[in-house]
């Protein structure tokens, strides 16, 4: 074994020890014990990303989405499919949904409040309890049942991390809400998780303008792509700070690594994740065409 390889292995082992110790400390300081997620009543669920290809999936396989419990995310309530499909779970992770005053966020919350005539679980981090907008939503619509999950990122030895994941005390780093949604599906007890609309083609829609501002043409399945223009790529819906090119590539790297870690955890829980998206750059999950 070369000296360089030995150094990397020893260095990596020490890093894992340090990360594990820090993560355990974070759990005891930040996480709430006794968190219980809704229990799956069936084997299969579907996670709906908001990528452009989701519309094509709805058109090609309309009956498939009525067979299983649905997990939707972010602004899905703004679409015609929200009332039609009546998702069982709604996941929000971005602090902009409780700390921001973006009009799209306000419209999303209002649509959940006025359209939801069925029983639905709203899954949120504990910080969302401080949101007046969300608390009003929960108070005014008794069909919505809030569940607060611990978004405490655990880094370190995999076998230790998985134990904390299973007890709902920690999570895989979720740079994208889809990571959190699939993770929650696994911990609710689903053994098959189908993912749709996970295009993740953002890199194809990047542009740096003449002022060196990084811009993005961010297209969702419910929007007309031809009408979407490049706009500054902000770090969140609640901030006006834009990404630099190096920052967004690092962020996206974390996103795709999150899917790798997620698939490893799914295997440990005897769960299979199927990426059924019409188009997708995620290479961590088993691909399937309906």
C-alpha cells in the first residue's frame, strides 16, 4: 500500500470519527425526541417532483397516480392536479415557506387552505411552527394534520447514521426537497417509492449575464417553458443573494450525493426507490419505464 493511499485512508477515518461525534452532539442539542411520522397503510407511494417532465407522466399514465399514496412538494397546490389527485402528504423544507413573504409562497399556502377537502399530512421542520401564515392554515383547515420532522443533518459512519435516521432523530442532507420527501416515505414504512418529475436539468438552463450575475430559467411542469425567462438565481425564496457559479456547482454536487446516500439507506430498510421520471439526471436510483 502506497504512503499516499495510507494517508488518505487514515485521514478519511479520522474525518468520519470527527463528523460522527459532531453529528451525535447536534442530535442531542437540536433534535426533538419522540417524533412519530404517519404510518404507511400500503406498500407503495409516489413522490412528485415539479420538474417539466411530470406533465408528460400525468398525460401518459393518468391511472397510475390514482393507485397509490402521493407525496407532493412546494408549490404543487397551485396546479389543477392538486384537487384532482388529492395527495396524502405535502412536504415543505425551504425556510422561505415560513420566513418569506414571496407572493408565490402566499398563494401556495392559500391554495392549500382553500382547496384541501380531504385528510392530508403536512410534513415540516420544527422551525415552521414560528410561521404565522402556516399556523393560520392549520387552524383554519382541520383536514390538514401537521407533522414536524427533525431536519438534523447527520454526517459520519454510515451504520451509526442509519440508526439515527430510523429513529427520526436525524436526516440525510437535503439540498433538494425530493431527498427529504423520499426519506420520509422510507421512514413511514413504504417499501416501494416511485419518483416522478425529478428532471434535475437545471445545468442546461444556466446563464451568466453581462454583469456576472448567475441566472436560471427555472421551469416547472405547470408552466409554459416558452414564457419562462432567465432571472437571477437567488439562494432562497426569502433572500436576494444570488449564487456564484462555484457555489451552485457545489450545492448541486451535494444534491446528487444526497440521492446516493438515500439509496443506501433505502436498501438498509428493504425499500426500493424507482426513478420513473420521463427525463432525469439522477443516477442513484433504479430507472423504470411504466
